[in-house]
């Protein structure tokens, strides 16, 4: 008997369904049901919640979410080999697991939610994790269709997500993530917990959408951050030239000197520069 339910241990599930992890799909299976339960609990409260899970694989996290009381789990799985294992879980939890055989990069779960807000909880495939997060952070309208994300990333990516100014990992991703969400690394998971073990430590990150992020045009904010961090070792007066406007005017709007570097500018400064960029472009129309 496993730690959370009466379904077979995950190693037996993998053996029964021949679920060898595929590098091409970014798969690393987390087999410790105590750890999957810890991830699930990080998304509490689960009762009355609909969960969107990406890449469930053999279903360790899926089982934890259901065993701990999630009302409904929508599991999006690209690997057709995993579908029978997930169907076994669905039989154990009737009418609570909806299995979608599809690509998370293109699948939109909103039609399945009928206007209900969900939580995204996932051990993300490493090879698409960052792009998936950016997709969710740039969804419109805002506030988004989810009210929490609890996601696993490589530790390096997790540090970039939660980083703020004057921190080594601070960059475009940190600006976008912390502009729209409150972020926190909850805990790390060692490589030895996975099959096969990755070469890096993983981190579980929680992101809670801000109801009212500092107002600015998202696309312009992304452009300013991309320009500034595209040459992160250069001063703003140089790195912002790619925007085709006077960098000094943008820096002044942010209340900083144009000799500063991107890594020293707080998110409020990037927002101020994005607003100023919008004004400049409206002047030339």
C-alpha cells in the first residue's frame, strides 16, 4: 500500500505500463509520494478547488491532489503511454479526474473551467517549463483564470523567477513574474528523488497573481526589460538605445540615472519606463 491511497506504488505503475522517462519530453518522474503530497499541500486549500496539472506522467502528484481533497483535476498529458496509468487513477476517483491527451503549450483549459478559477499545480517538464510560465504570466485579461500556481522548476530557473533588483538572478523573467505575481520558493527537491535523477536540484515555486499589478502596457514592459537586460552589463544609456528613443528620458521617468545597469532597477522603475515609452510613441503617432 502506498503512502496516500490504495493504488499500487509508482515504481510498479511505471513497470506495468512501461513508462521509461523520455529525455525528449523532459521527463523526470517523482516517485516519492510523500514529496508529491508536500507539493499538493502547498496549493492548499484543495477542497472545492479545480486543479490544472501539466505532465502528470505516472500520476504521483495527481494521486496526491485527489487524495488530499481536490474537487477536480484536469491532467494534460502529451505522452500517450501515460494515459492508461492515469485512467487507473480516474477509476479510483470517479468523476474527479479529467484526462486531456494534448500539448500543454497549445492547450487552453479555460473552456473546461466554465468561468471557474483554477490552480495550476505541476512538476513541469524541464524543456518547456519557462515558456509555459511565460504563457501563463502573459495571459489576458488579468487577473487570470487561475488564482495560484505551484510549480516545480530547476533551481536556477526558480531563483530567476523570485529574483528582485540587486540579486544575481534578476532579469526579464523576474521583472515579469514579480510585476504580476507574488512569488516564493517553498522548498527544494534533491535529484535523487527522481527517476532518472536530473543533474540539478529542483525547486517548488508558488506564484499568486496580484489583483492589481502596477498599471502599464505589458508588451511595452516586456520590451523595456528585454532591451535593458539584453546588454545587462552595459548602462541604461547604452542598453535602451535598441528601443529607438532617448534612454535618458526613460531613465528620468524611472527616477534613476542613465548610468545605472538593469540589474539595479526595481520593478517599479521598469513600469515607469514602460509608461514613458508609451507616451513617447503616442507623441509620434
